[in-house]
C-alpha cells in the first residue's frame, strides 16, 4: 500500500511486465491503449466494442479475454479486460475479474 492508500504491484499481462493498481470497485481489468499495445493486444481487431462510464462521461472501450494475467506468481488465463480510450493512467486496474479468485487481508501497515 502506498502513502495514498492505493495497493500497487508489478506483475505481467501475457508475459509483459506492467504495474497494477488494485480497484475493487471495477469489474474488468482496465488499461490504456498505450499499455494494450505494449503487451501486444490487437484490441481493435479482436475486442468487442463497448462503452464505459467515467466521471467525464462515456468513453469507448474494447473488451476481450487476456491470455495470461500474473500477479505475485498466481497466473490466471482468460481473464476479461478492457482497453479504455483516452485512459491516462500509467497502471493497469487490477479488478474483480482477477481478484475474485483471491483472498486478501489488510494488516494496516504501509
């Protein structure tokens, strides 16, 4: 947990290292178009076009299964994720489509 109270971890999508921030309020692993290109996702070709609601309004997304998502040695396959147009976060949101497979505890320490 960082000073802002966010839980961060470095892991990988499809074997490519990325940084994750845990977001238990979201449904699909979400990433920017820049990160999607870095991990080799052909989201405009294979993703299902959709819309996501953000504080600034609706934005285009492409939803698709991610072949491998690995965090702290736990690798899951076919985890659904979304590539979000104009998302400017440098991290990937690690959310319930992955976290539902885990048990987490917070001991309150930074």
